[in-house]
C-alpha cells in the first residue's frame, strides 16, 4: 500500500507518503515509506524574477521505524526525528516551472521526541552522560538548534499534450555556520508520475539524503559486524501503482 499526496496552493505544499510491504503468508508487514513534509512560503515581489521571501518547513514520519527484521528497538518514531526549518531570503522565479529559494539566515531545529533515541545521541542531538557503570547521569537532549544558510530548488514539468507525464524535483541544501559549514546537508527528491488512464497512475520516487550529523552503523572490517558509525549517503527508490482522481 502506498499513498502520495502533493497539495500546492498559495505557496503551500504538503507531501505525504506511506508504504507497507508483506512478503509471504506468515510474514509481518514491513514499512517501506513514511513521510510528512509540509512547506509554506510567502513572498513579496522585488523585481521581474526576484521576490523577498520567507519559508517554513516541517518534516517528520508518522509511525515507528525499525531495523528490520529486528522489531524490538525503534530507530525512529513520530517526531523522532522531526525537523523545523525557518528561513528568510530571496526567491528566484524565472518561470512557473522553476523556483530557487536562497536564504542566508536560516534556523534549523532537530526534534527527537523519544528518550531512548535521545540518550544515544540519535540524529545529531547531544547524547546522555553516563557514569563508569553505564548509568545515566544526565539524559540526552531532545532538541538540537543550528543556524546556517539554506537553498531550495524546485523544478516542475509536465510532458506531452495530455500531460500524462509529470516531473517534480526538489533539492534542499543546508550549511551549519557554527560547525563544519563545508559539510552540507543534502536532500534531493525526484517524483515522476505516469498517467496510464483516467484513474490509474504510476509513481516513481527517488530520494537521496546526506546529513553529516546523523551517524549510521557500518561494518568497517568487512567481517559482518557493525563495528563503527559515521555519516553516510542514503538512497531510497519507490515504485507505486495506484488510483487517482482530480478534484
């Protein structure tokens, strides 16, 4: 089951995605996709192609995530993480198909509303302080604040006279002025919609993510054991066939 909704009106965009997979008669459902991404942008015209603009973006997921097949320990949850980004800058709109928002003044807040994840320092928050026996002296932080520069580029295009193919590509870049500004956080998502007939559509989604503050467990020795951690490029691809109706 996959569900996608993109709503764009008055410079607001809501992007929802949720997917479940079941392989085998006695197998459990596995979550394959889960996102809630809302963006609101307001602009005042400055010149032919430029606007003074402000943007607010909120991202999270709706249900708990696990490192399957292990379903004991959560690796994510509702509002764990959640990202709240507020930016002030300029918007370049040479056409209805392309917009580039550039914000030199940006606040990014990471929320980890799960104490178990916060205690291990997940998603870049400060981890709990432990004594020599491994007992928690001070709990992990649930919030992490960053100040930096931000850019969002959105390209939208429809192909053919019947507009049977649509392309939406969103690139988000963020640099933290206070810590390793050269290590840029990247989120690049491309959605291709193929209209088969009046009701049936196929959606292909590719999403690349890199966040220098998010440590991912890795096998450094190649022996099959997770013996290290560090930032890594993550990539997700989803192909969905579903029903659509235009209101």
